[in-house]
C-alpha cells in the first residue's frame, strides 16, 4: 500500500479515537452535580409565574412591538398586604399613573385576584426535571438540556421547544436558561409563531435563587397575512422576605 495512504489512514484513526475520547469525557458529570441542579430547580423563586407569598419584589416590564411602539410599566408586589392590593402600579409609560389609571388598575387586580389559577400554571417550574440531560461543559458552565413547561402554551406546543440550563461551576448554582422553539407553531386560529426565544437570568439572593430577568423575542404572522415581531423584558429587583401570615 502507498506510504502516503497508510499515513492518511493512521492520522484519521487517531482523530476518530481522539474525538471519541472527547465525546465520552463530556457525556458524563458527577452525580452530585445532577442532584444539586435538580434540587435547585425545585427551589427557584420564579416570580410572577407562581408567587409563593414569602417574597416581595418590584418588576419593571417593557414590551416593544414590530412598529417600535413601547409599553412600559413598573409594579410592586407585597404578599403581606390584603389580596386585592398586593400589586401596586408605580409607573406607566414613564409617568406617575393618574388617579383614573390607578382606579382601573385596582379593578383589574381585584378581578385577577379572584380568578382560579389555571391547572397548567400550578406548581410551575419551567423545567421538567425528568427531561434534564447533561450535554457538555465549558470553562464556566456545566450545560444541561431540558424540555420546558411554559404555562402559556399547551404541552403539545412545549414539545416544540428545547431548553438549555447553565450551571455556574464556581458559584455552584444555576445562572441562566435559554429556551428556543425548534419549529413554528400556531396559537389559536389567527397567529402563527415562526421564531420564539426566551432568556432567563437567575441569581442567588439572601441564600436563595431568584429569577431577576426574563426576556423573550418572537415573530410570526397575525391574521394569516400580517407579519409581527415582538420583544418583551421583565426585570425583578427590591426583593424582600415577607413574614408568614398568622
């Protein structure tokens, strides 16, 4: 056999071996890390998705549609107050809200407070722990994949999403999540979502994990012929513990 061919096959065999070693090295992680990740998933304070009544906070919301129009709102949540007044409107469209706006806001919050929580929103964790799989690592993170459970979508639609969880090696906690639709999907009869991505930032505050930022970017078609693009963000701050009600 030609010497050059022998050398070529030898080099290729060595490459295959080296790749298989790398693959096997990144296919496993210590079981204690997996246990820690699952434990932390269950203890995250998701805020505004499932308020547990033991933490208050402020949330600043921004919504930008395809035409560039912005909607802005800052609200505070205090579970120590009576149910109808736990949510307070602090700012809207960069202005102190008028008495009329506050009155309408109060009415809407009272209506929301008396609504029954949808079944798909109860005990929401976003991450289905049974689907968590270690996928690799880099210098900063252990990376896991998972199937999300977004309460605004039915289980069938959630199956069209893929999620990634990033566990900070140095801080020893979950630090961020990235969710992305792998294919387009319909929301009712009039809306088709072609692209959807969501990022969630998680920080350790007072020894507990809190969602501090959520943003989503989606685009598609509305009423079958109108294209739309929408960006939204929520920033959580001013966390404070609330004593349990006696």
